[in-house]
C-alpha cells in the first residue's frame, strides 16, 4: 500500500559547463544528491567554470508499506522508498499514488546513501527505481476466486437455514449474544453500493457501537470481526490518536520531507476497522471520525499538505460506559462517553449489561469451562473458518440485492413505528438517517 508521497519535482539529470580560459564544453551527469561541478579542464584550469545549461527530469517519491492483511501477529510493516521518473509522474497516474491505495511496482533496487552532518554515513538505505506501476485496487475489491470456490459458495447458499447457520458460526465460543453475532455478520457483508450518473453515492456501509459492563466478551467480538474480515485493522484505547487513525502531515525519514500519510481508516478502505476501548481515548480522536463515518472521505489541510483520501471504512467501536460499568439509576444514553452527533452516526448500538441470571449464567459458565477442557470443541464452527471468511468476502463484493416494493413498504412501516416510540430528548433517539441504516441492513441480510 502507498503510505505517503511527495509532489512531482524537477531534478537535474546533467549539467553543461564552459571553461572561461579555452571555451571547452564539459558535460557532467549528476548521479549524487549534491550538485557536482567540474574539478578541472584539459587546459589546466581548476574550479570556477560557467554553467550554461541543465537537463531536467520530473521525479516523485513514494513510500510503500507492506499490506497488513499479509502480516502475521507481532509484526511491524516494513517500508520501502520508491523513485518515479518521466512518464510515471504524469497527472493521469496520480490517483494510483494516493495514500492507502494498493499498488504493484517493478524496478531496480539500488543503494541510497544516508547523509549526516559530517557527510555520508556508513549506513545505506534501499530505494526502488521504478520502471512499471500498476494499480491493484480492482483486484482487491473484486477478489478473484476460482470456479470451484464459487461453486462451493453457491452450494452453501442453498443450505436450509443458511442465515442462522452463518450466525452460529460467528464466535461459537461466545454464548447468549446471538443478536450481536447477527449484527457482526451484516456489518461484514455491508449493503449494496449505489452511484448516480453525476457521481453521487449512497453509503453502503454501516457502523456498530458495542458498549457494556466489563467481562461481557466485547473485545472477543472485536477480535472475531478482525479474524473474519478480508481487510481489517484494530486500534486500541489510549494508543490511538485522531490523526493516527485518519491521516496526518508527517515528516517522513525516508523521503526527508513533510508528506500526507495514511492511517488505518484509509488503509482499510472498502474493508473494516475495530476501535476498542474508546472510553480511554482522547476527545480529539472521536472528532476525526465524523467525516469518514458519514461521507467515506478524509480531508487534510495542514502544514502545507492538502488532500482528500477515500475512507469507506465502517467502524466497529467497543468500550465501557463513562463510569466503567452501567449505573442503574441513569439513562444508558447519558452514559456513553461520545459526542451526540457521533452517537447518531452509529446504525446499531448494543448495551451489554452484566445482570445475574441463573439460566444465562449457567450457559456462559459451561462454555468457559468447556473451553479450558477442550478448546477445539468449544471453537468448532458449523462452517469452517476459511470457507466462512471467503464466503462473506465473495457475497459482500459480488452479490448486489435490490430493494423490492414490498420490502420498501415494510421498512417504511417499521421505521415510522420505531420513530413514533423513540424519545426525542436523548441522543439515541431514532433519526431519519437511521432509515438508511435499516435499508443497508436489509440488503446485507438478503
């Protein structure tokens, strides 16, 4: 993935000098970072030659980062500097180089000297001098499956009670939260994307807020989302910052300048993101989420760096109430430590309360005990993990159900009924934008 990029700039490829003594023309190819002048002429003159012309080329630098979906646990993505020249810097190609875009680049790997105050360092870095670039965005969004795999998906879709079977295959070790599992499944699949001839889009992704007492299995649900998604990143608590999640203007050591750098929301474009322990985050973090959750874009205007990046990334946010656990004497709506406008952007909000219940407690206790006796049986899914993950990915990216007139009337009736019962005083009152959420969930369910 492209992590960041510079602007297109001219570079001196070669320079011509004239000797004031004999008129000899000396051409020097500029290979190094520092501009070189002739040391001497054939006539014996040294230094102070007249520069008469320079040959310039357009260059641009990129910094690429390993795609995190290919990385294992406990691994920090590696970066590589890329040098683009000539036609690879054309305006027509600039969309390919936006931070967050997946790209394939071929070229020659060369040494890049590192300069210190005392001159060249003994350490060197690598730079790839590119001669071919290709966007992989279409490949990732359509994800190529073999005909045999597609046939297996079609057979699975004809299984009786397939929807409930899929729901039961999500986090099989977690009990008594079937509605949350159903929401996870719909969240991963998303709705049907729509775009007008003028380019206006109707958002197909929706976001979920999971808030509850400690030890309710919330973080385990977040880990399950990360496991089942084809492109997902997880941010946790105080370790995440607002600009770190979205995008920032940062000083890149490889490129040696301030550049627009993409965060997880941009790198997970068309995928998913899990934000855990939001109650431990600074307030400025949540302020950065408004634009991406509604419009699917992130605008940056700071430090002479300006740009708009795609961030069509649904948010799965997890955390505890303001006081750590729910207060029985205060409305739940007042215990969510998020700004009211941001709360209204979540299509589904699940308050998970830890209330003693003999039958429920016995089910959960059995599940925990069985996990310690035989962890494989406890985590056994009705649909194998890899098949489930591929099935969800294929359905999300290739199946596009359309809303029928009957479904339209049913959704309208349901929304008006819920809207009439909704309290208009609290921040969790049902808004008109939640009607779109109902449509997206209906499409995902279909």
